[in-house]
């Protein structure tokens, strides 16, 4: 079956065969409850702990510093709310950025409604936060800094190591959402100086609904859910052992292959960016060119509605994304592009192309072939809201 051209790998990735094999094997062969004392349980426990060792080793952590969760969203919640609640008597100020994933942004919104004070740092035109802005925002009552590693819409990579140094020097807990970064750029928790780091399996060719949170030794969190003693009391519930084993396999493969895949992804990205810029006028490339993920390209097409562009590409079998969020029926421009200072109309004229290991140069050439006509046609419709 022709599945079309999938250029939305920042939204999710197809599960790779090796990962599916691991999942199937554990799902059928190791069904025991990892908390049971008998052999069935101990078999599951062994898979669980081996998986934990694998995940830990791929990010430079110790096995007992990895907590398995249901994915990036839960990891972000556990980190941000878990740290804020446990430290609330020391202070109620949290520092984050205006470009975070909703999983962090909406946690911060919830904290604000509960009496916390949140500073949302701006970003520059390249979608980057400056470390000195973080330093300037720190107050005596600051208890947590949460800055994403790489932005999911523009691919811009943040100066995490510098911010980690500042956080450490000031004695403030530092969380980073590394969901888009893991498997794309090297991630080592000690080099970065982070205390908490979120990962999700389905962005690295693993299954959905499984992920992890790195919790540095000595960092305490309040759990969000109460139950048994699983995952060091931080995340109770019988463990999803097949998902965890598949996650471990996925992160192992993604990090081992990182360098070779990076080259392929960058080639595809530049091929598409150049092809678009050669054939279509009034296009803008958004985000940082120097400090960015190899697999995300964000471009604005003046005078075109991004959603219309997406739907027309879909008709041609090409899957991409707009950064805009759909809230109460109306699409709103991306909060990330707005934070970069891009005008709302131009922000709504944007597309995110995100590449994966299975994409080919032929697929990119197909996009370059069909996109100019679609843009021309949509511009010809003379949308009165269009910017030119
Ligand atoms: C996808 C994503 C998440 C959410 O992860 P889920 O596993 O889908 O809950 C969080 N942060 C970023 C940056 C993401 O790209």
C-alpha cells in the first residue's frame, strides 16, 4: 500500500520493525506483573530493569534516575508540577519560555491559578532564549526553571548547557523537555546540567503512550497520581512492560544511529528549503539556521492560509503540519511563531515539514514539484486577509 509522503515526523513517527519485534516479544512472552515475587513476575521485572538501564545509559544517567511514564506530556507534568508542589514552601516563582509545548505551558497556567507566579521568557527572531534573560529573571523565590531543549515547531535548539550552568550556580531546579531533541542531537544529563528531562518514545520510532522522566539523584518530586510503590512512588500503576522494552529499543537505536541519520535528515531539509526558495517567491524560513534540529523545517508562504495549504498537500498524498492550534473551532496562529515576532497573518501562512529516517530525496522532489502550483492557486484566490 502506498502510504503517501509523510513529512510530519515531529508529530509522531512510524514504529520501526526492530521496536515492534521487541514489543510483540514482550507483550506475548513476558506477561507477568513486575511486582510479583514468582518467576513470571521476576521475568517481567528483569525486562523492566534492563530497559531502565538502556534508557539511562543513552542519556548519561544512572538507572535509578529514570522514571517511566505514559509519555512526554506526563513527564512534563510530573516534572513541572511535581517540583513546584514539593518546593512551594521555599518559593512560588517558576521561569519558563513563551515557546514551550502545551504540556509545559498549560502546567504553568495551572500553577498560576494555584497561586504560583510564572515568568514567560521571550525568544529572539531565531526562536532562541538568551541565557542572560534566564539569569535576570531569577529571584530569591524562584524554585524551578523549565526551558525546552528543542522547539517542536521551528526546531530551534536552546542553550540548555548555559542555562543549566546558571541554574546550578543559583541553586534552582532545572527541567528541560527534550522530547524533540533525544535521538536528533546528543543528550547527556551531566553535560547539560539538568535535574529533570522529559522523553517520549513515539517521536523516536517507538510506540505511543510511553516515555520517561530523568530525575537527578537528590531531586524530590510530589507524585501526581497515588497508588502502589512502582517507579519509586512517583508513578504508581502496573508497569507497561512491553511499551517500556520497546521504548528502550527505540532510544537505543535512535541514539546509536544519530550521527548517520542526522546527515540524511539535513540533506533532505536543505534540499526542500532550497527547492522551495528557488521556485516560490515570498517565502520565509523560520527559526535558527545555526542552532537547530536536523529534521524540522518551518516556512511561511506569504498570502496563503497554512491550513488550506496543508489540506491541498494532503490531497496530493503529502502530510505536513501547521503550527497553529485549533481552539474552539477557530484556528489560531502558532504561539511559537508569534513569540518570535512574526505577524499573525504570516504565522498563519506557515508550514512545518519534519523529516524522518524513512524519507527519501525522491519524496522531497515530489513536494518541490507540486507545491508551487498549489501556492500559486491559493494566492490567486485572493484571500482578502492575505499578506503579500
Ligand atoms: C510531542 C511532544 C510532547 C508530548 O509528548 P507525548 O508523548 O505525545 O505526550 C511534549 N513536548 C514536546 C516538545 C513534544 O514534541
